[in-house]
């Protein structure tokens, strides 16, 4: 098999996989053939994508202008006991919670996070983090310790190519709405290339079949679309030919300031691919491989099942399946993807009452149960996209096999996690709580809340004042020598930290400063002695 045929098959498999995304979710209404069904589903998706993209861009603009957030880790009694044991039987009864209260802004290429750190609801210190996104440099300040900034260069150790990529990425992030295409462009591209994929799918057989999952079944008509060697060539050639001079794609290059040279390289690359594909036409060997997508359509003309498979002419192997038959108010789920003997599967059943979903599901790896997932009162259609309410409960069963994953499964057995989402679309606020439990007893909870609000003030990073480079040992030594940790120490005591523990923390810091000063003095004395000795030798 030459290069052209390999490219052809890879491209066809990618196009077919993309068609599953492009044709939207399984709730779309179907028609009377594979192509009609897929196109109806695609139309439903395209009609909603433009608004979703534009809403996302608007939300990002608001978030960058100013956002607030709070992260709180609450430690329960069992969690304190475990933590104390890990620290050598330390009494941690004083520890209640640790909070980071933040204001965030992104403006003119700079991200700013102005935060307050609280222990047991008492302020420890402020923590200000600023990042120059164009230069990929971070500046960190703890005002209670020092007015100076600590400077980090995350990309400093990377090669030149990586540094350039990171800078371009972070620049785009600083003004992300300027690089996001408008909703009309995105929906046009989805519609255009989704239809190209579907038009080049050959109609397979149409059969009647009962789709059954977890004992729940529906009588369905099964439509099949097939990509053979010939149709794959036609599909890929048509997609590439269209993409070569696509005005919307050219608009993306202009939007991203890629320039005419980059666009010319893009077109040249497509020309090379088309030539490689044409070279495959001269081969005498016939391929028996094909790709297919099956759609299960119920009596209400809704797609309730999809399956993408690969056939070698003898056997057919599914690589992706999504099946959701319903009966008597219950809906089953089978989501599976993989190949050969490696699969990830999610199965279970659930039902909806007053728009809230409740169900129980199992995640399996290679057909071995790895995780149990419970869903409680999950809002199916939130008042506003992104503002979800509901609860997920995750637990880990006992190991059922002796394979390499058994030790991990056994270690997690008895632990569970509860994720609760609580949002208010009107107030535009969201919160999430993640609790970790063992044998049903909570160890602690991480809660995160966020919304739009007053952002952080951004200083002039071109003239930030005194700056110490973290990767410079001498500068870090100078920072530690000049820092004042007493305010944080006293705040620790106010927050309930035992005095001996807080004082011990201060003593460790003071000792490190003394040791550093002693080393500097000894180094200076040695240098002076060496200079005097050299002078005496020279005089002699």
C-alpha cells in the first residue's frame, strides 16, 4: 500500500468520525434513508451552533472584563485525623478551612489575579499574581511579606520553537474573542463539510431491528451509510478541493493574522495531498476495507442509536457506539469506544421527571467495572447554557480481576466522591462542591464559586519596582533576607493555629535567613583572605 492509499484511508476514517459530530445529537428527527436522516440531524445542529458560538464569545468578553471566584477547602474530622497521622500524629483539630478569594481580569495582554488567603475565615495574607501574556512572565507579590515581586519565566527552559508557540498561544488567550470566528462562519463550515461527508456516503441496507440496552428496547429502522474505497477517494478529494479555496477558511487565516505566505503554504499542502491521493488510483490492488455508520430510528422518527464500524470484507468491528432506547419512561445508555480488545464503556438507565434526570451508570474498562456513577436531579435544559444544576456521585467497586489495574481499584474501594453543581442563570453565578468520602464519611469538601464582577487592578509591569528572579539564587537569597514574615505568623495565631506551630514556622524562616547571611559572610571573608594572600605573594 503506497503513501497515497494510506493517506486516503486515514482521511476517510477521520471524515466519517467527524460526521458523527457534524450530524449532531441523537435527538434529531429522522427521515427515510441514511443520507436524509443524517442531513436532518446536521440541519438541527447547524441551526443552533451559531448562537452558541456567539454567546461563548460574549461570555468570554464579560469574564475578561472582570470575574470573581472563591475556592474553599473544608476539612472534616476524619480528614483531620488522617492528615494528622500523615504529619506524624500532629493535632490538626484547629484546622477548619482554607480559602482563596479572587478577583480576575485580562486586559491589554496581562492577566491579573488579586486574591486574599484566609484560614478558618481569618485573613492570612494577600496574594497577587500577574502574567504578562506576550512575554510569558509571571509576577507574584505577597504584600504582607514584601512589596517586591517574584518573577517566574515558565517558558525559559523550553526550546525556541516551543517558546514562540507558547507566546502566540498566550497572546491569543489574552484577547480570545478576537480569534474566535463568528457563529455564522462556524455554522457555514459545519454545514458545508458535513454535507460533503454525507453526500459521499453510499446507502447501505435498511433493516428492521429491536434496539435493546440494559433490558430496555425499541423497535427501530436501521439505516446504514458506507464508505468504500471509491467513495472514500471521492469524499476526500471533494473535501480537499473545496477547502483549498474556501473563502471562510481564507477568512480564518486573515482573522488569525497568518499572512499570505501561510495561506499559500496551506494551499500547497492540499495540492500535495491531492497528488498523493491521485497516485493511489493507479494501483491494481483492490481494498476490501470499508467504514460505515448505522443509525437506529424509532417509531417517532428520532435517532436513538449510532454506530461507526470498520469492515475488512469479512468481519465488522464497531469503534464507536451510542445507543439510547426508551421504554415505559426509562431510557438506557450504551456509550462505547475503542478497538481490538481495548474498550471503554458506559452503561446504565435513567429517567426524567419535570426536566430533572436521575439514573445509575457503570463505567467499565475492557469490560471490567471500574466506576459507578449516580446522577441526581440533573437539569436537562438549563435556563441558560452553561448554568447547570445537579449531583453526580462516583464510587469505586471491589477489584473483580487480578490484572494490572486491580491494585488501583482495590485502593480506591470504599472511597467515593460527590460533585454538586448549583447555578443561578439570572444572577449569572455558578458553584460546585466536590466532597470526598470514605465508607460514607466525609473527609473534606472543595467548593468553587464564580461569577462576573469587579476585576483586579493591573499594575504597570513595565515598571513594577523591585523584582527578584526565582531562578536566580542570589536574588532569592536577597528576597528572603528582606522579607517580613511576622504579620503572617500573627495572622496564623489569630486563625487558630497553635502558638508553638506558628512560632516554629517563623523560626524556620529566620534560621534560613541567618544561615544564608552566615554563608555570605564566610564567603566574603574567604574572598578577602584569598585577595590578601595573593597580594602578599605578589609583594614577596
